[in-house]
C-alpha cells in the first residue's frame, strides 16, 4: 500500500523532473522497446521514452548525482521535520542527516484512520513507500 | 489505460519507492509490467478485442491532467467531483534524492 499522505506531503517540494541517463536505463531498454512497438502496432499511438539527454539537462547518470541535494530541498526538509539545519559535509554525511530528518518526518505524520476505521499510526501501514 | 510505468524513470522510481536500495534501474528479480502481454490477455481471453479500449496514460491528454475526470467523462460515469482524490503521479528530482538518501541509511 502506498503512503499517499506522505506522498502528498512530499509533493509540496517542487523541482525539476527526475531524468535518467540513457546508459542507466540501458538494461531494460530492449524489453521496453519491444513493448512500445507492440503497442504502437496495436493502437497507432506512440508512447515515446526520452532516451536521449541533452547536455544542458539535469540527468542522473551516477549514484553520486542522487546525493547532490539542492539547498531548497534541504531547507524544506529541515523545516517540515523541525530538526536543525543540515550541515553539508561529504555526500555520505549529508545523506545521513537527510535520512534522519526524513525518518523524523515519516514518523511525525499524524494519526490517521485506515479504511476499516481502526486508528493506527500512519507509518504502520505505509510499507508501500517506506 | 496503459503506459504508467512503461518508462525507465517510472520503473526506477517505483523500485525505490517500494523499498529498493540499489542504484540500478530495476533489479533482475523485479517484474516489469508487460503491457503488451497484458493487453493481449484482456483482448483474447477475457473481453474480446472489440470490447477493449486502449488509451495512453498521459496526463497532458486528460482534462485538468486528471485521469479520473477523463474516465468519468468518456464512460459517462456518475462520480461526484468532490469524491475524486488526487495523489502525485511521480516524484520530482529533489524529492527523489531525499527518498533515495533515506533508503540508503534507514533499514
């Protein structure tokens, strides 16, 4: 089950779309292209994957790119988790602090009612996301 | 409705959202939804080709970018507008980096 409440919370943070470098996506390229060609034959509709990144576009190619946090997201996370500002260090150190604040945010999400009406902590049934 | 999850980005996003930790677009054990196969099953085994209508999941094609509104209109369903709930269709880069860091450090 997805943690829709947390996703909704996270959606407050704006920013560019996640884009992946074609080399990263390469392992699943063939299965996807096979599917797309079958679907195109069946429907006449093209459903293009953007396989090529322009040089001027932000594009995730290495894991290090995912530890490149923008100031806006760090500030936002500290604000909503009510924890002190993150002191940038190595990628590892910064990511550790991010994880601590993210955990605080996750566990701080208020009690909510499940579909069957039983009160429980939201994070107890959000295994889909976290 | 097809297409959601058919891009590498969406597959990687789903993998990390669902407790994945590795920097790979999809682990070998992860099933990637095969739309072509599933549609053929729907057409040939369950409903028949004439009764299966395909539409790409592309928010820009939906009124107000809302898929439920699209289905409601095209199928003329009597769904009250205020009962429609929205959830984010995908995570942007800043949000995804936070989630990825969390995955690496919190078991």
